[in-house]
């Protein structure tokens, strides 16, 4: 039985959304819906237009025998700003203050809808960077890495501070923790990252920058390349940071443990002049 | 400008897919598309039928003033079986064998498309259980918990073996590790789980069962209820297991470290008589 356009549109939309950055041949869709390629092309233009109008992303059509269609999730910068402003409001609560100038984020980083928004906003910055893998450090960065990796549709790898028996052989490096000046160790399973990979680093919170420098060394150790660094939140009040390029979605401008107050604003990604890739 | 049916179908499909288990009023859609509720209702019947035909899930319409529409992701058991059989093939590789009878899974648990499938298959077992939160233990369970929580659209909480400064006050319990008979400790941030929650436990690998028993005690400590336990893989060769109800997607039937061989098959969820909830 031939499938109606309306049903094709619904199923094709779902199919594309579930497979970002994956090239799907028109032949596949033509077979799936027992429809002519010309009809499929028309369906795709409707999806393309709707995705554009609603800021869902780009539907890219590549011509030729090896061609097909690819869905690339993006987000308009003004929408990203709105989303992150909402998160700033959630974070601007003194109840989140923890000893040592830390901020309680576990509830936010355990909320799937919120994580999807974070993942989308971060992934949109790197759609053109041909990212092969997303890297983070256990444990707090994991949900963010997973969310970003889902939108880029690439694997994520987890660097650990303690070796686990279930990792197999690991590569281990030492790094200086920026905030405490101590030398620490991190490890990555040998088989989790191929040589020559382009790696995006993400993390939940940037303070001294030591952990991220550690991950950059780790990536070099795997003869791979760091193509970007993005953190969910950075501590703006901490000046003792080692230098590398990064974007942040949120900046914690001030924490006053005496007054028990916290001030949170947009991160450097929203500074004037920063453009969406 | 009024939006055409075809564009409404594309955008509505995306909107519903991004918000599983969330009730959305028809008024919301009517305003979003500047269309009559009757047209929205017709759109929704098309989406409902397509989602049913393709095994995407259920589109539930609740009548009345407080009514609306809800998308509930499900999966047909035969499709779930196919998906998990594919994963068994990936796992049936002696290269995955690690000392101590462990199996290397980090690549699979760092693959977003695969994780989404796992999340969908596990979540589908609990659509009627009114789950309030998904719980797991750091670090390996986190990606699975996040994937399941995304489909159930509830928060996930992470129990830790080591206290972190960024967690705030924690509740700590002792538990007996089933495989080693040692007493260990696990902790959960006090504010991460509300009293009286219905909690689904998920984990990557079930061996002795000690960790899961620990999580069950933790849930009791929070005056909450364990509504289910599902693991991605279980070690079928280990008989020294403490008893609780659980489902597994994959069973590692045999590991022979001398022969350097591994044998993997479908987990107990696919045993005869087990029905999708």
C-alpha cells in the first residue's frame, strides 16, 4: 500500500530527527514509503522549509548517486540566548551555594529536557568542525557530553580520575589542578579514541582550567586534535585561569559566601562579536 | 499567516517527540499554528496513526478542559528483540574480554544512537509505572540512566561511591558488594530525590547484585519506592546473586578466560512469558 504524503511527512520528520548529521539516500525513503523519488523530494522541501522557519535546523540535500539528505540541528542565536537566560534564572538562587565557592548543579544536569537544550546550543557551535568525538571528565561532565554527542551524532569518551577495571588498558597523564596547584592524574581507555580524531571538549564547570588543560594533553597524547572547548558554566570571579580558547554558556560573576549571594549571567558565547559557527 | 497542514504535521511531530509524557493542550497548538482546534485534532489523528503503524509510540488524547495530547514512546517487542540481537552481535567479540570476567562496553555506552535504542527499550517497560526518577550509580550507568530518563521525561539521579564537594550534603549508606563480600559505601545528594518518589533503577552490568541492593536501600532511606530494576547486561554465569526482581536486555552466558571466548545472548526480558508493560 502506498503511503500518503501526510504520513510520510510525520515518519520522515521523526526518522531525520533521530539521525542528525547522517546522510540518508532518497532511495532509502522511496523504498520505505513505496513512493517515487520525486514525491520524496517534495516532502523533503516541506520539511526543510518548516525546520528553517521554526529554527529546528538545516535539511541539506546532496545531489548525485552518492547523495541524499542530512539533518543538521542548529539553533538561532536569539533562541539560544533565551534558553540560557532561563537557565541563569534557575541558577540565580542562593540555595545553590556550596562551601568553597561551588554551585549545586546536579538537579539541572539530571533534567533531560534541560540537557537537550544545552546539548543543542553547544552542538550548534561546532556543526562545521567535523567533530569525531566529544570528550569530558567523569562524572559531572558526562550528561552534557552525551547531550552534545547526541546532536552531533558522534561518540563521547569519558576521561577518569581513577582507573576502572572495566576500561581495559588506559593511557594516563598528569596535570596541574588550576585551582589547587596540585598534580593530579587522569586516565583514558586506550581503545576509546582513534589516533587523528578531532575532539570537542565539554565540561560542566570551569574554574582554574586545570582539568581542561589535562584533557588537551590527553588528546595530544592520542595524536588527536582539540577542535574546541565549551563549558556549561564558568566562574567569572576566578582570575587564576590558564589560557586556552573556550566558550561558556553561563558565567557565575560573583559568589559571596558571607552575604550568601550568587550572581549569574550569560557566558562569553553571548558576548558581542561571537558568531555562531 | 495561517500555517499549512503539511508544515503543522512536521513541526507538531518534532514538538511531541521532544516532549515525551508531557500533556500539551490543543489550545497551545491552535495558537502556535493559528489554526482551528478541529484542524489540530485532525493533524493529531494522522500523527497518532503514523506513530502506531511505525511503532514509534502512542499519541494519547485526553478530552476536557484540562485535556490535551501526550506522546508516549513505546517499542514493539519484536523490534526491541531485533535491536538487542544486533547489540549481542556487537558484544560477541573476544576482544571485549577484560581480566576478572569483565566485558569492555565503553564504546557501546558512548554511542548516542545505540544509547537511544537502549533507552527506548528500557523506558517502554515502565510507561505505566508513573516513574518519578531514574537512579543509577556513577559512572558507567549514567549514559543509560540519561537515555531512559529522556524517554520517560523524568530526572535521573546519580549515586556515587565517593563524596563530591559539588553535591552538598549527602545521605550515605553501606552495602555489601555481592561479588567481593566487602562492605562499601555509597552516597546520594540529599536534595536530589524527593521523599515518596517512585524510582526506576538502571545500571550497565549486573554481577553480584550488591550495587543494586545498595541503591534499593538508598531509595528506602529516602522513603521512596523502587518500581523496577533493569540492567543493560547481566552475567549469567554468576550464580552468587542476591535476589530481587529485575529485567536484563543482554545476558553474558559464558566467559572463558582460558579459551579467551565470550558467549552473549538475549537477557531475561525476552524470556517467554515476559510481557511489555
